[in-house]
């Protein structure tokens, strides 16, 4: 499958490398894919030059990464995701599964971050992306676990499930298929894209669990009677 990864940070590199290892073709999109930008040290990942050399994946601008893709991942900081996706362009996203991994976290007051009020309450980033790009099939997924867990769920022992939401059943099935290939065996479907409110609201809890437990290898588990 051809996959466009909008964002080349820790999540884009980790998901991209794992999907390439499964046989997919991945193009990471960044704002300015110059030689200088590709060689730049990135806080949570390798340089993109090193990432390409290691994985065989390509790096391009945002629009190019999405244009040839069947599935597009949004892995940009949530407060900037709408701007990034506008740079991708609605045409390049039309008809495609758009996996929204981003969290609209505001780090302006340091740790812990809080949910940006522009994307919380009676809205969410996932819903705003779906509203602005109605021809894309937005699926909120992977946003409630650390990047390492996205691609190796067994890092957290025991049964735990991936949350997802979205309006299009076929798109959710496609995302579940990719997740199964990454090792996920169980899913909690939170319904239509309004479910993104719940998935994004997990983040303040998740960040505190990380801070108090000293490890990002933590997740929430649903137990029903
Ligand atoms: N880190 C995790 O374990 C984790 C887990 C769950 C969810 N998430 C979510 O996944 C997303 C990606 O996380 P990350 O740590 O990989 O991200 P990141 O390193 O902060 O950002 C990655 C990409 O975002 C682009 N970007 C940054 N500012 C931008 C702006 N103003 N406009 C357009 N693009 C911009 C960058 O483009 P350039 O390369 O052009 O600078 C970069 O390629 C975030 O929303 C995060 O909350 C992260």
C-alpha cells in the first residue's frame, strides 16, 4: 500500500519505518524537504537522511507525500495540523483514508500540557479535520499510546486495545487492518468522528500516568461488565 506520512518527527518516523518493514511504500512529508532540513537533528527521531537510508522510505513536501498515497497519516502537532493539512491540499486528501494521530496539546505552560480549548469541549481536532476536508475519510487512531507502542503493542503486557473513531466503516476497517499487521489484536470502536473528543480527552490522563509512573509505556484498558 502507498502511505503518506504528514510529519517527520518521532511518530512519523516510527510508524513509517514499521509500515515499510511490513512491505508498504512510505513517503514522509515535511514543510521544506531541502538537504539542510533532511540533515537536521530532530528531537524525537533520527535525521530524515538517516531515516531514509535505514528504511528505504522517501521524504518529500506535504502535498507530494499525500498525492500518491492511498492512506495518509496526520502526525503533526495538533495545534498546527489544520495548517499542515491545508498545505497538503483538499484534492490530495479527497477519497482517502486520513488517519489522525495528532493531539491538540498546548505546551506553552510547560509540562504537563493541556488540551487547547480551540479543539476541546464540544469539538475536537479530529472533527475539525473531517469538517474542513469532507471528502477525506478521517479515522482518529493511535493517538492514545506512545509511538513505540503504536508499532509494538506488546511493549505493554497483557491484552489492551486500540481506540478508534470515524464516520466511514470501510476506512475504520482499513485502519484496523494496518493496526493488526502492526500487532494489534483488539479494538475499541468509539463510533463516528465525534468519538475523537473522547480519544483526545484521554491525553491529560495519559500524560499524568506517564509522569507519575515514569514511563510512556502505559495505556488505558476498557473493562465492561
Ligand atoms: N510522540 C508520541 O509518542 C505521540 C503519541 C501519540 C500521539 N502523538 C501525536 O502525534 C503527533 C506527532 O508527534 P511527533 O512527536 O512526531 O511530532 P513533532 O516532532 O512535534 O512534529 C512532527 C512534524 O510536524 C511538523 N510541524 C511542526 N510544526 C508545524 C507547523 N507549525 N505547521 C506545519 N507542520 C508543522 C514538522 O514539520 P517540519 O519537519 O517541516 O518542521 C514535523 O515534520 C502530535 O500531534 C502528537 O501529539 C505523539
